[in-house]
C-alpha cells in the first residue's frame, strides 16, 4: 500500500512568508542602500530563495513527514514556497513603487535607460522604445514579472535542492 505524505500547506505558507519577508528586506537594502544596479550585490539575492527552499524541504522531511521526501514532492514544495514568497514580495514591491516611494520607479527606468545606452542602443531607438519600456517597468508589470520570475527561479532551485534533500521510504517486502 502506498504511503500518503503529510499535508504541505503549513510548510509552504511558513517558509513562503519567511522568503517573502527576507526578499522585502533585501529589496529595501538594495533601494535605500544605494545598491540599485549593483550586479554583484543583486546576485546575493539568489541566495535567499535557496536558503528558504532548503530550510522548508528539510523541515517538511524531518518534522512533518517522518524523514521522507520524495523528489517530486520536494520539487513541488520548493516551487510553491517560492511562489508564496514571490507573491508577498511582489505585493510589497507594487505598494512601494506605486504608493510609498514612486521615485524608486523612476530610478529603475533611468537605470534601464543607462544600461541600454551602454550596450550600444542609440537615443533614437530608446525614444521609440520608451513607451514599451514604461509599460514593462510599471509597478504592476514589475510585480507580475516578480511572481513569474519567482516561480521560474524556484523551479530551478527546487529541481536541484530536491535531488539533494530527497529521501525515499524504505521498501519492505511482506
């Protein structure tokens, strides 16, 4: 008889919220620490979902599911933790950029403009693309892309972490 796994919702919610809060703190440090556009610092942001997916999978395996974590369950759990974290972080991002401090939104647009110029895009091309860039960089668009990006990054991380953390149940012959 197939062994049923324990409910995952508590683990997903808890570690997803932790991930979202940690992502918010990282964003605030980035925006208000003058680190917006610092590629080296932004790469540190990838450690946050790795840490919380590892913690969440280990917690579920060791404290909820009697030391067992199948690969597929681990991948699903990791992606859902990441999506919950992405939703929390994206809601905050929208409120921050649209209501609390819209000047950050303009800083992001200016940074994208500068990066495009550095990569060889002409001013004329930038003027043509300005409407599209403003639409893609709106607080709502950034929030939606944040959720989708969280799901994708979470999937990649969960595929790797679940392979490392997994533990199948012992096979018993009766």
